[in-house]
C-alpha cells in the first residue's frame, strides 16, 4: 500500500525525510521563504537520494530550468 505525506513547510519536509523514506517527492519551486531547489540541496546533503520533481505554476519567463 502506498501513502502520501503532505508537508506544509521546508522544515516539515526535512522532518518527514528524516523519519521515513519515500519513493518520490514533489516540491513546489516557490515555498515561501525558501525554494524547492534549496530544499532539494538540503535533502541531498543528508544523503537522501529520493527522486524529486520540482514544479511551479509560474509563467515561462520566470520558470526556467536550473542545473
């Protein structure tokens, strides 16, 4: 059985990753004070290799890909 966890902040997401493993994660690019890319960097620094998809609803001028 698969379950889903919804984190309402970057801190909640980091706590969730510390407590359990996930098959995949989806982040919004715009997360308030931080962005999904900085959250992904923090997760990778902790050695977590879960596949992550970062999404945004912004228009094409502001939602360009980052390496």
